[in-house]
């Protein structure tokens, strides 16, 4: 039973050593088969190293992009809300102006009806006098 532990320990140490050497680029042979053999032995070391030491760069990149997008979205949302509030304020101002204009129109229409009624009641001489007054001789 002791020998199994020693054997397993030796295999693990050899795999770690091969992994470190391969990671440093020291196991780059001209014979492709030997390089592939050592790359296979270094695979578990590279896998464990990537999990333990290096965080996934692609995931980090995606997370950073997501964070940046959220910040930009907040800024855009604030700007958009400000624009919406300004436009709503302008709409309210225009509503007030429209109501004032409608009241002026009503007053002008009342005045027009009053003037038309007065003009109908004028005699021919009064009509001629008013025409001369406004349009000249």
C-alpha cells in the first residue's frame, strides 16, 4: 500500500515537472512525436494552472464589457430622463400658450360678432363715413 502512494506521488511530481518545463518552453523538440508526448503529459498541469492561477481571460473580458455597458446605460438613462423632463416641461408650457391663444380667439370672435352687429345697425351715411375714415376718400 505504501508503494502505491509513493508511485502516485512520483507520477504527480513528474507530471508537475513536465508541465512546468513545457509551460516555460523548454520541452520543444525537433521530433514532433516527442513534443506531442510531453504536451500530453503537461496537459493536466496546464489545466490545473489555468483553473487555480489564471482566471478565464475571455470571461473577464465579457464581464468588463458588461460592466462598461451598464455604466454607459446608466449615463444614457440619466441623459434621456433629463431630455424627457425638458420636453414634458415644454409641452406643458405649450399647453398653457394654446389655452391662452384659444381664449384670445374667443375674445376676438366675440368682438367680431359685436362689430358685425354694430355695422348692420349703421345707416348708409354712417357706413360711408366709416369707410372714408378707414380707407380714405
